[in-house]
């Protein structure tokens, strides 16, 4: 399925610049409300500005409104999956995408990375590792266009 934002300006979005002194904007896409709340609370505690979405469709709509600096998303959820990760990548080509899955294995990880994920985590998450990866990806973005971290 093509990116829904392809109708407007070739998927180019204004991004809030971290260089302008604003905190990085993270989008957390997770259908499990408790997990989404936990992730948002933990990342907010690190000083980031948070946006939330409960489905892949909501996540894509949020990216189309204003691309975040980084996306943390579940893989298996309504309107999720590898095609969803690919659509996120098309709509936000320079935005790091961290994919999480409770149903993953080495093949799932490789598929997620090949569809555009920047990093991959199995659930249950180690929040400390997620925070380090988020910080590292954002730091990499400041100096370059980000690097792939096949976590």
C-alpha cells in the first residue's frame, strides 16, 4: 500500500529541530494501553516530548501531520506489520524507527530491518537499553542522517 501522504509534497514534513533548543519529539505507537503509557512515562522522564498512537493508521496519520524526530512502534497491532514499517519509512525517510515485538525471532528482526526499521527490540523490553538506543539514534541524527543499529 502506498504512503497516504504521497498526495502532499512528496512526503516531506516539517520537523521540530532539536538544534532550536526544543526537546526531541518521539512518537510511540503501541496498541497495548499499559505498555504505551509505560513507554511514554519512561521516555518523558528522559526529557523528550511525546506523541502517542494506538494503531498503525493513527501512527501514520501522526507522521503525516508532523514527522517526529524518532518513532518507537510495536509490530503486531491493528494496521501494523512489515508493510506498516515500510510505509513509515517512505513517509519519514530520515526518521529513526525502533520496532518492538513480543512475537519475534531472528527472522522477524531481519524482516523489520529490511522493511526500514533502524533498530529492533524483542519484548519484554529492557527499558534501559531502549533509552540508550533512543539517545544514540538522536545523537547520530544531529551529526549525520542516522545510522542503522541492528540491535
